[in-house]
């Protein structure tokens, strides 16, 4: 787990690839990066994931997979902060992740 006070967490290429392996996490990060600010509600992210991830069939499925799998994984690596009480997600710093996402986007992977 990355310390909360780490200004710019660094990750191995394996960790970055693992984080970006699932489209759910790529969609969440893309949404957080493209917004006017670096925060989103869980409800916003559920809607985005449901609309953009082909394997998601319902709002409940999107919510469950975000809460139990994808948001905790991103938070454990210090990419986001997820406040379960307020159901808010804040993008922290993912410069390495952003660089990989940019390369993936130029190759039509994202």
C-alpha cells in the first residue's frame, strides 16, 4: 500500500499494466482526468462504467464491481482516494498511469 503522504507514488510497469488491465479502471481514470475537477461521486462513476464497459449489464453490477474490486484496487495503489461514507472518489496523482493511458489511447487500446 502506498503511504497517504506520498506526493507522487511510483509503480512498476507490471503494477501499472495490472491496474489498467480491466476496462472498468481505465474508464474510471479517464473520467476523473477529463472532468473539470478531480472528484466524482460513486453514482457518476456507476453511470459511466455502465455506459462504457460492454460486460456490465446493470447499474447494480457496475456499482458492486466498483465498490468491491476496482475502486479499492486503485485506492490501494494511491491513484485515487475513495471515501465510502460520502461515496466520493478523488483522483490523486497517477502520472505514470496517465503516461501509459496516453500511449494506449494513441494505439486505440483505451
